[in-house]
């Protein structure tokens, strides 16, 4: 078939296979659903909307609420159904993509779909930021550097000063540094000041993790008006549906539940990490996110053992440098107790 561009002849789907289990610790979701009173308010709001009418062109109504919540100029906010769509739009618009390795698969996947040249820079010892190599990779030709911070899938939080150096180089060389803050709430980190001071920095955030809205599909970019204008042109018009609008307006009116949820997850993360530190065969890496990367003697055996006890986690051993690794999302206290009990006699 000759319908498609040649670079698409060997594209692969996103690497995810669904496993049924009682305890789901494989997608870094919130273990708690949205509080019922907020769900009820969102549904009432949705019922009042005219379903026959298109929503706003660029979700202007929600955008204003996001801008207020984030103290960011409205013209620099772009909302999409999941921040993954922003990753795809950025990779499509980019002259080239630079990424760390290993890293969130979709940066590479979206560059592949868009036919944009992609280059991966391996992390250093202990998953350290390969700063010198990333600085050198931002060459005179321009492009987009994706940096998840906290990093996925390692959970490592990079130093603000190092990220600021990357930002300065991006500005000097005409690159865009995209700091993907999908997990920043669990770290207490914040790249907004950097992005406010430097138009060559954009921040991605999502409602999928700390806001407990993985099923809703909503994320946003905070950027300069210039960057936002380009990326808005790369996403379809009217792409935030009315039901998403109703839900986001509701949670943005009452965001307090998020902070309480994040506090519980952080406390559980510390408890699970401390318990796993005593494990005779497993090594859990320090994490600033809502998951732990754990090195085991055999990822397949560890995964299957946990699955046989009703827990599903995510294998990470297909990544170079992550041999034996699995990634475990922090769950509720009860779920984490089940995990620790199953881990105790795991291979
Ligand atoms: C979960 C995650 C996201 C969020 O993607 P959505 O499309 O907003 O659900 C973005 N980046 C990374 C690194 C993630 O792990």
C-alpha cells in the first residue's frame, strides 16, 4: 500500500498489555477515585449542558480556570485530552526530538509517528541526568528536548540548577525544553518559575495522576503565548468534550482533595520503600513519584509471582539498563500491605 508516508511502514503500537488482577499497580493511577460529592456535582453540571452544542474551540472556559489555578497567563495554556496529545503535537512540530534513555516511551513513539528525527541520550550512573551530553545534543539545528521530572520510569528527581542549565542552553540555541511534570505533585517540584523566566521552556501537567482522573483524559501545557499558538494549531479544534469540561471545572473549584490524596500517597511511598529496603533480593530505587522502580533477580518471575497473588505491576526489563526491573505504583494502605506480603517470598 502506498497511502502512507514511508516512515510509517514499521510503526509499533504503545507497549501496553492489560492484565486482570484484584490490585492494579501498573499504570501509576490514583488508587482512590474522585470523592463522590465531586462526582455528583460534575454530573449535575454535565446534565445542565446542551449536549447538541459543540464545546468551546480550545476549552476557553476550563482554560481560564487552569490559568487561575496555575497562576499562568491564559494565552500560554493549551488543554488536550491527555498530555500525551501534547507530546504528539510537540513531536510533530519539532525539527528534532532529544530524549533520555530509558524514558517515557511515548516521546520516542510520537517522534516515530510524526517522522521526526529522534535521539536518545542514556542516563548516567544511578540514573543521573546526562547533563553534558544533553547540553551538547542541543545543536544549532534546533528541536525539542523532552525531560520528565520526576523522571519516568526511574522516579528520580533532577536538580533545579541542572534543569536551569538545560533551559539556558535551549534559549541560546533556539531549542524548546519541555519539562514533563506528570508527577511533580508527588515530588513538590515546580518548573513554572523557570518557564516564566524563559520562553524556551514549556511545562506539561496532567489530570491523570495526582487529580485521580486517569479515565477522563485531560492534560495541559504551560508555555509562552508563541509556543502555545504553534501547538494549538497542531491539535484538532473542539477537542475537549463537554463532559471533560464539566468534570474539570468541578475539580478546579475544589482542588483540596488532591493535596490530601498526594499526602497519603507520599506517606505510603515512604512506608513501602522502607519495607522493601529490607528485602533480601529486591532493590527499590529512591523515588519522587507515585511509583517505585524495583530491581529484582528476574523481572518475569517477579511479575508472575505478584500476578499469582492478585497484583499487577509493570515490567520494565525491556529497557536497556533496567534488566530485572519492575515498576510498582503506590496503592492504598491495604493494597500496599498485600504487595509487601507477596513481595516477602517473591523470587
Ligand atoms: C502518566 C504520564 C503522563 C500523562 O499522560 P496523560 O496523557 O495526561 O494521561 C505524561 N507523561 C508521563 C511521563 C507520564 O508517566
